[in-house]
């Protein structure tokens, strides 16, 4: 591989492929890197877990209210 002395050349950056790829991924909303896609899926899964917790917590209260347990 050879030594790198603080300077490296990337033909992809020189041709503008990296910038085009970044613009496309921002436009369509899907990250182009593997770690970015995994982060996006993880965020969505976290939101689903929180939604699931709150939606299942509401079921007993709705059932109790329907049965009249909260009527004074």
C-alpha cells in the first residue's frame, strides 16, 4: 500500500462523483453509506418502539373508562 504523506488523490472526488452521490442521497432521503442506512433504520425502529409502548399503555385506560371505573 505505500506510505501516505498527508496528501491523497481520489479520482472519484476529482470527477465529482462523491458530491453527486451526496446530493442524490439528500434529495431522495436515503443515505448512500451502509452506516447511514443502519442509523436511519435504527431511528425508525426506536420511534416504533416508543409508539408501541404508548399505544399499549393507553389500552387499559381506555378499557377502564369504557367500563365506567373513572366515573365519580
